[in-house]
C-alpha cells in the first residue's frame, strides 16, 4: 500500500490550506487505498484573515500546525519530523497559505523564497526523487524546485507570465484535469483557480492523485 505526505499551511482559503481541496485530496487518497501523514511548518501564519469579511485581523496570530490540525482531525506533525523516505509521493493543497506561509510569493512575486522548514523538506524530496503534486495556486512553487518543469495554475495569463520568467512552462488546464511532467515527476491541477464547483475540484485532484500513484510506482 502506498503512503503519501500531505503538506498543509493552516486552515482556510485566505490564510491557510483551502478546505475543499484538502478534503477532496483526502477522499481521493482513500478511494485509491493510499494512506497518508499530514505535516505543517512550526510557527505562526504570516497573517490571519477574517473569512467572513476578508479583512486582516491585525491583533491576532495563529499557529500553522494547530490550524492545519483542524483539517485532519489532529493527525498531523511538524514538518521537521517528516522522514521523506517513508513516502511514495507528496501533495501540496492550495489556498493562500501556500503562498504566504509555505513561501512568500504573494509578497515577493517571482523573487519569492520558501519557509526554511519547507525548503529543507523539498530539498530532501528532490534528492530522493519523490513525485510531488501541487494544487490550485501551489504550483507557483514548482519553478523554484524544478526549473523548466511544465505546470498549470489554470489560465491566469499574468501568473503564467511569471512562471515563464522563472524558467518553467505554463500549460492552460481545466479544473477537471491535471498536467503531468514525467521528467521531473511533478503533477499540478488548477482546482479553485478555475473551478465552477467542488465536483470539478474533486475531479482534477483525483486525477492528480492517480497520476502520482503511477509516478510513485516507477522507480
């Protein structure tokens, strides 16, 4: 039985991992008989957003690890505890937490850098040639991992231009599908970047999971 690592960034569309994307990832893994462990960085989120008003809560702070635990019923550890050799593949759900907590793309654009714990984890994944899946806005991280990789964030031309400037190739893709870069063992799906409903999100993520299973089986 395969085992995947799920990397979370908090809980919620605007400042953490997107809930629909995370849950449909877990559902897809279960349907494919893949077990999983969840991880998140230590420390606080870069910001806290009121999801009712979409405004920043200036006097509030929240732990990435504690918030992520809400999504997986407490079954989560610090990413510093992850043993990369235990996993056949890795998945990064979307949500703005991917680009404000796992990295700082929202602030820095193409000059972004990774959270140190995420950088260390990704470097180990690359050295072990682990397949990786990126959902929604999370694929923006791929050019800083594998330059020249093919990926998708849907059809946003401004972001696609940044991806090109970082040395990778953007491919337009509907929410119900996924883009596979077999050379780099990277899969991406746009999910809520373009999805009209949760069913489309699920279809694309399930496809991503199935493609990662194929890549994880090719040693």
